[in-house]
C-alpha cells in the first residue's frame, strides 16, 4: 500500500555508546539490611542487571531479532494533533478469510508483547481460526513518534489505532489488550462500535453489580459467598492499592518531574520498570536479555523516555473518556474476559459482566499482568475459543471467519 512502508529498527550508534557511558557513570544508592522487595527493586539485582547491560547485553543482536518481525511504519493524522509516524508489526495470515485483530500494549510493555502469540494466531485456519494481527507501538512509545501537544488521551490513542486499521483496509475488526491496551480498545469500542466488533481483554476492571443497573447479577452476587479464589483476588487488589500504586500517582499527576530522572539515568529507568516486571507477574522467570530488551526499547524510544508517562496524566484528567469510563458498561461490542490471579486488580467473574455484553470468560490458575508474554498459549486459546466455531464472537466480522473455507467453519 502507498504510504505504508517496511520499517527497520536501527538505533544510531551514538545513542548506544551514550548509554554505555551513562551506565559507567552510575551512582547507586545504599540499601537497608534485609530490605528485600518491600522497599522496591533490590540493590543487588539492579547492580547485576546494570553490569550486564553495560558489559554483556547485545542490543544489536536483540535489534536484529526484532527486525525479523514484519515491521512497518505509516503516518496517522489524529484530529487536532500533528501527523505522527506510527510503527507497527503487521503479521498477515496465509488464510484469506483471517480475522483482523488489533493488539494494543500498555505500560511498561511495548509491541514486543505480541511476539509470543503471533505463531498461534497467524497459523490457524483448519481447527482454529486464523488472524491478521496488527500490533502498533502506541504513540509516545517504542518506535512511534510522540506528540508535543497537551490532551493526547485515551480517545486519541483509540483514534490512532482505529485509523491504522482503516488504512490497512479493515473496516471491521476485533481487538485484544491488557493494561492501557485494554482501556484503549475499550474506548475504541465506545467511539467506533460500527467497526469494533468484539474485544478480548486480560485486565478486568469491573465493579460490584448494583441492584439498580444489574439486579440479577447483584442478587446472585449478594447470595453467593466469596470463593477462595475471589478472596485471594481481593487480597491482591488491596496489596496493589496500598503497596504498589505509587508509580500511578506520580505519573498521573507530575509526569514531567519524574521524566527528568528517567531520561537522564538508564539505571533509574531500569529499576523503575524492573520493579513492575517482578511485582506484576506470577513468578515469571525473567532472563537478563528479556528485561533489558524491554527497558532498552524505552531508553531508545523515538519520542523520548518521558513521553510514555503522559498517558497517565491525560487519562486521569479526562472526565468523559478517562480510565473510569473504561470500567463501566460499554454496549454493542461483544466482550471476552481473561482472569489471571496476579493481575493488578483481581475481581469476581460477576463483576466483569458489568462491563459489557460478555460472550466469553476464562479463569487461569497462574499468570499475571503481562499475559501475552507470560501465558501466550492462554491468550491464544481464548481468542481461538471466543472467535472459533461455537464461540460467542464467531463470525462477528462478516466474511472474515478465520477458517480455510466457510464450509469448514460450519462443521
């Protein structure tokens, strides 16, 4: 397509060398005896990772692996803002009638989160539906450009993703997301219900059903005692609120102030993100290369290290289409929910059904916030079941059922 071009990730050598010099000049803080993770990322872990980043980690090797993906770039014009060059991974299936799927990441993730689920989704067509997968670097993230204007919030991220899908020729499509990706795709469903046919999310932020708006659900919820899983979920949610949400307050109120520290100190950025990779996952065995690839994508980001923080401010201060709106009922768009025990907020399944017309729900015994990375088979399985034969969202995109032929899909 004209104006959509292949893209090669290529960090200038001077940026890579500047990173090495900054790592060499790091001053580390002291630490209390036996502090562990209670006070934040442990000194020994951060020192080990910083040394590895400086002496062993090979960005060029990771860059080459990322360039094995089908990377593209195109300009997207958001109403009221400058045109932005958007980087995206676009994995087309060989199945002609594959289902167009937008995958949206969040913070502190990136487009890299889609890589583990791509093989499961693009290679279906016989027993399971296949998907054409589009996974952008969100504006202000990764290798997409960033805006210099205030007010670029969830509706603008949604508009960017929607216009990208239209530019690729997908007038109707489905979405998947977690973290901000969940909220962005929810706003897409609210603003573009004639185009977003269904959404699957793995960060469920529903609320207890009320007798006024959900009398049947509220009655069931009132009569049924909490299961042990639900009690554990409340404990996880309480922990996050009391012990793990400081980052959100800072990024949502004074992102510029924090940005100076993160933009100047690669080790500061490393500790800031590494803490989340540890606390938000379910014992996932992160390797040094994984951690540092995630962090390096932020350090080398096109828009700069501080740009990605601002979504928190904009979403917090938008009273119409902010974060709270994504947790409420959104009609028309069929909804799939995946519940993981180490998500940031873990709610009962009945709460999820207050968010929209739920046609699919799953519960897993393990897994955390970065589900597509931690449990790619689970996310892929959900999508196959939700959009496959007999699934609640089967056939939602007319003419794009994901199988080799319509006859196969009806078996």
